[in-house]
C-alpha cells in the first residue's frame, strides 16, 4: 500500500499537473490550506496534498467558493472524517462486546444443561 503522506512531487511538477501558477500553491500554503513538506528550501507535495489541491481547485474554480469558504469546508470535512472514524471504532467495540456477552450466555446455557 502506497504511503499517501510521503512527499514525492516538486512544486513545478504539481503546477504542471493542475495547470496553475506556483504562486497559487504558495498562497494556499500561506493561508493554511496546504502544508507541503519542506526539504531545504524546496516544497514537496504528497499524494494526499494532490487530493487536497484537487478539492481546493474544484471548490474555487468550479463552484465559486472563496478561500475562506474553502478553509471552512476543509475543516468541517476533517471533523466529519474524525467523527466517522470514532464512530467506526465505537461500533467495533460494541460489536465485540455484544459478541463476547452472547458467547458467554451460550456457554452458561450449555453449562446449566450439564
């Protein structure tokens, strides 16, 4: 499985991929929308960063959302993902707990019959 957080792409490559100016990415970074990793003075973007750029560009260019709106949407999305992950963990715990109690009841029922 590929590490989506591993920095792979230089700013020039990312700009060519998305047909945008390097200043656009620098602006997104200054405004806290992106957090590329730094190697010396160079910015390196991961696959996860590319997905975020794609989302930002979709919101700004296709939907007309301003950067402040993009920031709010991205923060809400991050919160939603966190809540979803926490709910999945809770459901896993509950399922294991229910299964454990069910198995205990079955065992007790068979022990009573003996």
